[in-house]
């Protein structure tokens, strides 16, 4: 053993010592920072299979530093994982055994094999496990590895095998004096884009004993480290092999000295033969034998590869001028496909956000389509860009923002080319779309849009621009040609039809006639645009000549079925009718009896417009529903005193009418010698009885008869449109429906002598009212009832019944939200058919 050397014993191995464990122990105890020393070699303890000997050739306080740590956490990899080992001093005879082993070393001396293969580490280790136990590969260069082997017999075994069938070549590694590997440059792999760039130099310092250096990001997960001076490259590579970076396993290998240079400058006037002559002339350019010349850009960039790396170094160091054109010549690394600058570029002098103008229609099409939007987003994520759609501004655009952290390695790796790559990715994506602008007049578009082909929003989007009179069609290229062709065909057809389009105005005499004609025409007008003007009572038809003529004929036929009759009406009747909501009146009294008619009221007269078969029924119904009565004041009354009494009586009468919500249902006029009453028949009869009672000085009494339900009140009101029953007429009594917020009742009015008999008659008739409720919830039943509601009511009324149909909401409802409204409940519904049957008043 050499003087000053020392040996320590490692205990606590979980398995027998083998080549793999020896390799792991060597890596750990060679790390001075981790173990306290730098071991020279690791040997087996001849007295125990699960112990090892650490041999330090120089003991400069190493022993005490290693022993001071007490325990060592060593990662043995594989199934063994991280184990706790103890180091102690050996007995005296161990040192002598080590000395003898060193002296006997030679026959089984360890060797290094240079393995060349494009396969990954795991594959290579699987191959070599067939020949040696626990092979440990160390990265050496691009596609090259160093394989330590413990004895000569294993070396011969591996070299004797035909490993070419696995894509592997093997040779004994001997470091030459004229090594073709760069002693100052190494490639570190395993550093992905998420690594923080500030920590990289710290890591390199840790593995290189703080050697001055620079680093450059290259493609993949690699960086190139350039040291300012020569270092122990093998030790640096061993350190990176054992020391992780942010829990990432790092591999280092040496960079081969390049044989290529890249020539940049204007060489358009220089032929390839001229360049070959110049750069192969050692005296002129420092060059030599040329292996190949490749033009990257015929004018600006050419790669020249020499047979010897020394020639490339010499040429790159010189200055070159050809035909008064200065050329820039730099070493070019084919494996990296780039020139190394030897500088650490940490300044981000490049764009991190850009805006790309896109047409509004195309931008909207992509944004509104989930699949297309996701395709674009995913494509841009691959080039480290986030995208947003700015569609609301004056200039619609795609806004891209770099997705990498400003402190990340990815920023420096991809930053300089980020904008170019992002723009290229957007351009590639947008090229699969097509935007077609079809000039088109507004009237042509109105003619075309109803027959436009159905468009799947996933393939196309159609929009019309009034400001520019054009149809914009945007969609996927392969689908667009057929779609645009079909639209243009329909446009040509529409233009031909518009050239044959005519317009026609039909003048009518009133808005009521116009409305009634529209109701009767219904859906009979086909392929004709119909517009109406209620101010000047006109119908405007627009369409093909033939269609307009058909529509005009249909409207004329409807007009021929109508007739108008001016009623013999007084001033009071005209005034009362003017106060009514005529549309509601017609719905309540004409429609329910299936009478097709409207009431036209002017300042001086009342006219009924109806189908010829309904004119008499309409007149009869109007006279039945609206009644006019006049009461003459006898001469025996003093006009002055009666006028005062009338004011008091009228005030009480108005209060009573207000309480029954009937003020608007009657018109009362007092002229001094006559009282005029005009209004709905039931209200007029009630007021007439009270006025006559007052004039005849009879005591008139009004009493309430309660009703059990709203349905009873509706039935009674419907029947009151007919003549008052004989029994009530004989008693001089009237009835009036009162709708109060609390309940409904009938107000019965008669003289004090007849009031009780009148109430008995009313109660008797109310008792005959029968209510039946029928529920229809089967598929189609409710819909059929609802669609035929008016017809059913007319039929029910013809047999003395009052019918109401209402929709009931079933349980298990689904809640939805409507725009600018409270939540509404939508569910299946069932119709309840409620029928009231009773005697007629």
C-alpha cells in the first residue's frame, strides 16, 4: 500500500457485495461533499460478503472526516433503494491484506469498454446483463457510453459476442492524447423547460468545483456547458451522474470537436467549386481536405465539413474575404444543428405576446365551436402559447401570450424563436378554413335565407352584412366548395324570381275590416310577403306575379263573404260602446258563440261587420248583451227637489256599483225630466229596479247570496246574458254578480216585501249547479283539449253548461332560467276539464 494511504470498513450492506453495489459505493464515496472524502477504490472484504473496504491513497485528514459522519445514506438503486451504512476503522491485518491485493493487481485488472449505440440506457443494460452482473453505464458522448468491467474474463466475454444484432458496437476504451472530444464542453440532458434558469449555474458549480463556465440552451432537454479552462471532465460527469437537479436525474456527456463550419455572407457570386478551392487551400484560408459542402441558403449560409477537426478549428479562427465580400465563419455542431457562442444568454430580448389580425367572421366561427377552439388552443400549447379571442374591438384579433415562466429554462430555449413558431402554428391552423364573400343585395338575401341549406355549425357559419351588402360564409375548406356553390345557385334563382316580383296594395275602409280579413285568410297566403298598415287601412302584397294574383283573389273572396249593418243606435248607446274594449267584447260574446263579427264604432253610429250568415246573430247578440232604458220623471215631482234627491241617490248608487266593480258596465244620464240607462243588460236591470223603486217610493232592499266557488260565479254570469227567469220577473227582482277580493256573491235587489222570496228563488237555482272536474294527462289529450278550447266552450254552452280548461303543473319539475327574468318552472302538464252544469236563470 502506498505511504500515507488508509482503509476503512463499510458495514450494513443489505446484499452480498457485487459489481453494481461496488459502482454505487464508488460514486457515493467519491463525492467529498456527501461522504467527507474521495475514495480511490472500493474492494470486497474477504472476511464478510456484506462488507466493503474503502481505500484512500492519500490520507489528508480523510479518515476522520468520513468517520465523523457516523452514518451514510447511499442510494443503491433498483430493489435495494436507499440504505443506511456505517463506516469504522479496520483491524490492523486488513491494511496488510489490502497492500498485498494492490501488489497482486494485474491479472484481474478492471477495464473500460466504449459502447456505441443509438439505444437508451435501459435497453443497453438489459443487453449487457446477459454477459455480466449488474452493468452500470456512464454517458460519454452522443450515442456513446462507458461500461466499467471488473475483470478481464468479462471483457473478453463481452467483446467476443456479436452485439451488432442489437444495434451495439463495443471496443476497449483508451483515452488518447489527441482525443477528438472537447475537453471544455459537455452536454447535460434531463433539464426540461420547467427548470429555473437561475439554479442551473449553481448546479454546475456544485459538480465542477466552482469552475468558471457559461451555458447555452439547445433543443430537447439539453444544455451545453462551456468551461473557461480545462477541468477533470470525467469527475464532472461522475458528479452529475450521482447528483440530481431538482429531483431530476441528469446525464452528462462530452461534446465531440466539430469538423464543420458555417459560412455566412453573400456568396451568390461564388460557385461551389470556387468555395471548395478557397477553403481547401491551407495557405489562403487555413483549410484542408473537404468532406462535403451543403448550402442551407444559396445566398447567405453554407456548411462546409472537413476531414479533420483541426482544420475546422483553424478555419473558424481566421478572417475571410471573397471578392471583396466579408464572410463570417463559425464552428458548426451538426449534432446540435447550431453554432455555439460560449455565452450565457439570460436576457429575454424577444416578444412574449403578439396580436394576429383575423376577420371577425372567422374569429367568431372558431370561438363559437368548442372542437375548433380546442384544436387551436392545443396546437398553440405545443409551442408554449396561450390564446384569447378579442372579438369585441374595432380590430378583431387573436392575442397570444407566452405560457412559459420568465425564470424558466424554456424561455431561453424557445424564446428567440417563440414568435416565429407561434405565428407559423396559427397560420397553419387558419389555412384549413375558407372565408367567402358573396355580393348580395338585401332583398335577395331575404329571398334566399329561408331556403339556405342547413349548415352544421361545426363546419360552416353564414352571416349577412347589411352595411356592405354581402353574404359572408366561413367554414372548413373541404366543406365550403359545395356549400358556396349551392348558395350561389339559390341566389341566382332568387334574382330571377325578384325580377318577376310584383307588389299590390289593397285598400280597405277600416282597421276592423282589415283585422277581420286577416283572421279569415289565416295561412291561406303562400309564398307572398304580406304587410299591413292600420293607419291607412291597406294590405301590401309582394311576390311572384302568379302568387300575388292568387292572394288577391283569396282576399277578394273573403271580402265578398262580409257584410256590414249600421245599427239603429242612440247617442247613449254609441257613447257606451265607445267606452268598451271592443276586442275583449268580441272575444267574450261573439267568439264564444262562434259568431264571426266585429263592432265598428264611430262618433255617431255603431256598425256590425260580419260574415253574411252571422250578421243577424251578431246584431241579436249585441242587443241581448247591451241594453238601453229610459225612465220619464212624472210631472207630479218637483223638478228642483227631485234633482237634489237624485244627487244623493246617485252618489249611493255609484258607491254600490263600485263595490261590485260594475261602474264601467253602465252609463247613467239624468236630464231633468228623464233618466237614461245604457250598459250590460244585467247591470241595467239591477239599476233600473232600484231607480223605479225610488220613484215609486218603495223600500228597495239589496242582500248578498254567497257563492261557493269562482266557477259558480262564472256560470251565473254566463247565464245572466239570457232573459231573467220568470219567477224573478214576477217578483220584480234583479241579480248582479259581485267580484270582491275576498269572495264572490250575488247581490239580489227587490222590494222589502219580496226580497226573501227572491233570495229563496236564487238559492234554489244555485243548488242545482253541479261542478264536475275531469283530469286529462295522457299523451296528446291535454294538447288536443287546449287546441280546441274555443269549440268545446261553444258546444258546452249550447247544452246549458259553462266549461273552463286550466293547466295543472305536475310534480318532479325541472327548473330553468330565462334571460332577464325570474326562474320559471317547466314540466309536463295535464289539463283539467272543469264543467259546471245547472238550471238557467
